[in-house]
C-alpha cells in the first residue's frame, strides 16, 4: 500500500501563497509596464492602430478561455466525484473565480463593438430594420480602419451576398446580434459564471474551516445542473464573441470548438501554475501522479480540439455551400492558408506526438514545455479565428502588439488569481477525498 | 517374468503416476497487502520467473515489488494504429481507382499485367458530389476509424498474447483457500515449472516469508 504518501494533513508542506505575493507583484508590475508601453505604440504606429481592437479581442478571449476552462474543471471534478484532482482543485477554483475580473476586461471589447471595429451586426449604427438589413459597418473604411488603408474588397463575401450586406437577413438574428442584446447577454453570462465560480470557491474554502463533508455532497448535487448552464453559456459566448464576427456565417459546432480551446488552455495554465508554485516550495503535494493526470487531460483535449476542428471543416467542405465555405475561404487567402496549414501541425501533430507517451507526462519540466507550446498555439488559433474577419486587420501581422496586450491582460490576470488565492490554503485541506488524492497512483 | 508382464507393470505404474496428483507449485496466503508486498520482493530477489500475485483489488506499488518490467503493449498499439491509418488510405485510394503499382506494371510490362489481371479486381474512379477522385479531407474519417479499430484490436489481442490467454486452467484453482483471492486474502503462487524451483528449497523459502498459510498445489 502506498502508506508512505498518505501524509497526515499536519505534515503537509507550505500551502500559502501569501509570502510569495511581493515577488508576484514585482513580476506583474514589470509585465504590465512592458505590455502597456507596447500597447501605447498603437497611438503612433498605424499598423498597431489598425490591429488594436481585433488583437484586444484575441487577448481577452485568451484569458476568458482559461477562466472558463477552470470553471468547467471545477464543476466537472465535483460532477464525477473525482478523487485524484482534490490537490489541484483549489488553484483551479482561484482561476475560475477570475470571472469577476471578466466584465472589466470586457469593456474595450464592448467599446470596440459599439464603434463598429469588431462585430459588424452589433455595431451601434448597424441597420437592423427589417429583413434586408444592409449595415455598413465594415464596408465603411472610415470606421473599419480608422486612419488606415481602405478595407480591401472581399471577393468571397461579395460573391456570396451580392456585396454590401453585413447584417443578417433574418430579423430575429439581426436583433439577437444587435449591440444591446449582445452586451446584455455577455453581462448575463459574466453574472452566471461568477455565481457558479463563487459558489464552488466559497463552499470549498468554507470546508477548510469546518470540514463538513455535507458541503461536498451539496456541490456534487449542484454540479449537474450547473454543468448544463455552463455548457449553454460557454457555447453562446463563443457564438457572440467569435462566430458573430461574420454575422452570416454559422456553425453549430463552433461552441464546442470554442470550449475545446478553453479547456485545453486552462489545463496548460494549471500545469504551469503548479510548476511555478512548486519551484517556490509550495504545493509539494502535487506530484508526478497529478502531473500525469493533468497531462492526460491536456493530451485528450489536443485530440478533442483536432477532432472538432476537422469535423467542422469536413462538413462545410463536403457540403460546399457558399455562405458556409466563405469562412474557410477567407482563411485560405492573404497568407492565412499558411497559418491554417500550420495549425494542423502546430496545434495537433506536434503536441499529439509530444504528449502521446507516458514519459513526458510524468516529468514536470517536459510537461511545462508542452503546456507553454499549447498556450502559444492556442493563441495563434484565436488569431486565426478573429483576425481574418475585421477587414482592416487582414494584411499586417503585428506580433509586438499581441505580446503587449497579452502582457497587460496577463499581468492583471495573474494578480487577480494571486489575490483570489491569498489567505486560503492552496490545497483543500479538509476535503473528504483529500487522502485519495494524496495517495493517487496511475497504473 | 515375461516381457509382457513387465510392460503391463510399467503401464500400470505410468497410469498410477498420471492419476496421482502432480506437484504443481506453492500457494502462499497473506492477510495484508503489506505482508504480500514484502514477500513478493523476496520472491523477486530469489530470481523466480513463473510466479504471480493474486489480490482482490489493484495494489499500488506491487509491480515494483514483483520486478515487473514496463509492458511493450503501447508499441504494439502504435503499430496497430499506424497500420490501420495506412490501410484506410490505401483502401480508399484503391477503391477510387488509383492503383499505382498496377498501373506501373502495365506501363512497364504488359505481360505481367495480363497475367495478374484476373486476380486484381479494380476500383472505380467514381465522382461523388463533385469532389476529387482522391482527396485527403474526405479520406480522413475512414483513416481515423481504422486507426481506432486496429489500435483497439492490437490493445485487446496484444494483451491476450502477452498474457498467454486464453488459459482455461491454472493450478491455483485446485486450492479451496484461493477462493478468497477475490474477497479478502492476498496470494503468491510459485509454479513448479519455474527453472529455479526446487521442491524442498522453495518450500523452505516460502515458509520463511511470513505467510499466514503455505499450501502445496497439485495439477
């Protein structure tokens, strides 16, 4: 029996992030300053200015995805009454609780949308009157590319719709995608996610004090209905944030695609988070067995992402209907074909082969390298989803701007996560399944 | 004594030996997994190869105590998967009328082609919904499914092969005590067929392993 690993709670290692806070703050401040300087270049460099809204949306969606992945992870572990994951759950709860940060980070997305830089159908001056809504948001270079080159003509779109029409034909869809509804829905989602996250976080932290196993039973009961709520809201948020960039295009699989990326990036983040914590002498309870399981999750979602991405592509390719294929056609021109092909290799083939065997999953250094790669390709995936859409941004890739916005939002995000975990244990100390988790072994 | 009588006596002795229970090994019973693991380490160090542990549930760390090497099964599965993937591609290429080796033969040597023709049923270059005769996006589902199928077969039958299954009998099943191996007792069985097995010395070793009960198995 693995009695040696069944340490009593009193013998556990350091579990408080509090002493680490000054160091975290220093790093966060540095990242924020560097990122802010890069971002501020967008006021002087035209190439930056053209891309800033779309890039902000990519960076926002990146951190939104990690948060939603964390929320899903927490609900899932309760839903299936998982034993192995108890030691990693608190950090996941802390990440999920960042849902309270999301409405703030969302403000620029809302402004960009209102001004017509992002979602054509949700722009303030989009025409929603009746069935033939011919909004001019992206077709109008003055708004789509403020100060930049005129938007290139869109042959695919022009061919598909006879040009000019950028709001959906169906009145109900036009209404659904309009700005007030878009904003209202997003705020509702933020409220729902925050409700779910704070319930699980609060219950779990309260259990550290009273050790009441009934809390675990209640959370398990709530996990089932809340999982359904999560699935619907996550899907719809994916539609609203990314799919609505082309108001005509739709794919019922898009929500699942969005979710696959969310969970994948979250697992990568969790692995990196524990690697960093352990390097600072915290959370020693998380050992190779837990890395192995987190690695398995990440590997599974690499495959799941590829499965969904391919399924979506194959159905549209096979159906060959213009209003559906236009979305992929746009990703096969202006150099995006290279990115599309590269995603197959970078987002599937490389991580698939690298994470396939047991070997790297049990070695934190290798697994962290794999996680960093996964986060990188996930961000490229988000760019691939967003940037081919707003016409102004199509031509020029500006990696420095991406880096700047990722650093700014990342600094805020890390600081918020650290704040969520300050003053509480990094391990759910009195969870009834903690012993299972500590003694966990893979076969 | 005539040779006939002698033969008869030999036959009788052989028959008696065949009918008598044959010594097949030892069965050691333990009450706790900890005792089992300790004993397993000593059996491992004594260099036995034909022996095994029997527990009612998976005991973590037991494979280390038994000195079991990592399995090669993953490699068999990888081979099965790659075979399935390739097979799926070739199958679709061929049935869609792309027969590269055959066309080459036709070009180089008409005689061979004519000789083989009756044994080479040809695929049909049949256009479906305007797609190319051969296109990877359309072929991936079949390649994927065959990868899964042959991987699963390789895992399932590879496991049987590595464990030398199916096996319908084992000496441990002659023991009445062994029934508790699925309930609350932990066993080690050492087979007499092991090259290191010696009835007296192995028995002496077994008696020193702290087993709650040592039983001689018959086959």
